[in-house]
C-alpha cells in the first residue's frame, strides 16, 4: 500500500444518496425544479441588467458577475448529482472528480470574492458618496471583477492540485454526493496526510474568513457612518440598499460554516448529505430570490 500510485485509482463511488432509496425520485424532481429555477432566476437577472441601460451601475454589474459565477458553480455539481439520483451506479472518474472539485472551488471562491467586492461597493456608496464615481469607475469595477475571478481560479488550482497529488488507497467510496474536500482527504493514505489536510483546511478557512472579515469591516464603517445621520430616511435608504447583499452573505457563510466548521463528532451519512445540499442547492436557489426582493 505504501508504494501504491494515486493514478491507479480510476474512479470513485459517490454514496451520498445511497441511504435514501425510496426518496431518490422525489429528491430528483425537487432538486431539478430548484436547479431550473436557479438558472432561470440568474439568467433573468443578467438579461435585465444588460438590457436596461439605467442598471449599468457598479452595484448591478457586480450582481451580474455574481449570477454568472453562481450558474457555473451549480453547473459543476448539480447535473452530475441529478444523474446519480436516477442511476444505480454512482461512479465518477478520477479526472472528472478532479475537474468537479476545481470548478466548484473556483466558482465558490469567486462567489465569496464578489460578495466582498459588493460589500466594498456599498461602503463607498454610503460612506464616500462624493468619491464614488472615482473609486468605482468602470475600469476599477472591471479590475475588481477580474481579480475576483483570478483569485477564485488560483484557490481552485491550489486546493485541487494539492489534494489530487495525494495517494489514494483502500476503498474508493466518497461519503458525499460530490467530490468534496473532506471525504476525499479521508481516502488518502501516507505519513503526512493529517498534516497536509490541516494545511489545506487552513488555506481554505483563512481565505473564507478573510473575505468575511472584510465584509464585516465594510458594514462596521457603514453603521458608524449611519449613526451620524439623524434622519430615519437615511437609515431606510441604506437598509434597502444593503439588505439583499447582507442576507446573501449570511446564507453563504452560515451554510458554509455548518459544513466546514462542524465538530468532529460522529456524523451520519444522511446528515452530511443534507447539510451539503443546503450549500450546494439551497443557497444558489435562494440567492436570485433575495436579490430580486426590494429591488427595482
């Protein structure tokens, strides 16, 4: 086993929904409808923003970029998950597993970086209104979006390359419905796997907490600025502007923390699968709805 090469593993078996035999058809229909609604909602947001010239502002252009990243994120995971729900052989090739992990991490981190950029945009709009057109110029906005995509690609490359350079031995069953980082690390073998897993986890959590900290910092400055405004109208306008973004941030990081920061106690396969669904299916489903509420 010590001399085994990880390239000898040609496929993995995904057993995330194996314990839901009688509910697989119901899950398929439910997740299919949610996925189609997610695609339709994001496509409608993109079409509305591009066709309406008055919406060609930084806030809506960031929202358009967010919708694009969300479409690609769900495309990387959900179609294969839906196919597995109708199949009796829940397998995924080694290369396909690596690609799924790369694209899910790339667009997942791009989503986090864009949420951070949108928080900065709200900070500039409320706290620095006189400098908004300078700080959020078209060139500046394009750079922020581009760096978000570059940052997401770098994180996806680093995490995926690191994990798939490990040696996989023993059973090739992934206790998840997708190529998730944590169950994949449990299949790796070698002397330094535990230390390696801690290093990858530290990189992932540091990036996520860094984005969250910047968002919280932006809102801390926003609240401090609003405390100087005695009129209730100013508070109402600021709330209307930030409510959708803040709600999506809470959902995004709330569900992510449940999955990645949970305790190491005994976990059932059913519980892990249902928790994974909240971040993979439910959050992208709710995001277009949230951004469409209280929004012209």
